[in-house]
């Protein structure tokens, strides 16, 4: 019986330690600085191979407008 109590305690502890209730493994368990380094390398490789999308000013303006609509604009903030 003691092992079943311990098992439920362990699963509760792992849920409390992270948002999804799963143990952090691989990329999620890495140091945030190392994650940024790896992501940066991927972005550089995408640009070098020509697969990365680059926004022009019109596309950036449209994306910002859509983001503002989606978030509800400046609701509740100081004006």
C-alpha cells in the first residue's frame, strides 16, 4: 500500500513543478540560454538556405494590425 501513496505523491509533485503535468525532457529541460543558441542557429540556417520568410513593411503593418485586433487593442491599459 505504501508504494501507491508514494506514486500518487510523485505524480502530484511533477505536475506542480511544470505547467503541462509532464516531466521536462530534451529541449524543454535545457538552459534557456542554450535554447536561444539552438534557435538562433536554426534561424541562420533558414536564411542561408532561402527558406526563411522576411516581412516587408506592408506585411509587417498587416500582421501588427491583426495582432491588435486579436488582443482587443489597449483594453485596461493606461492611455
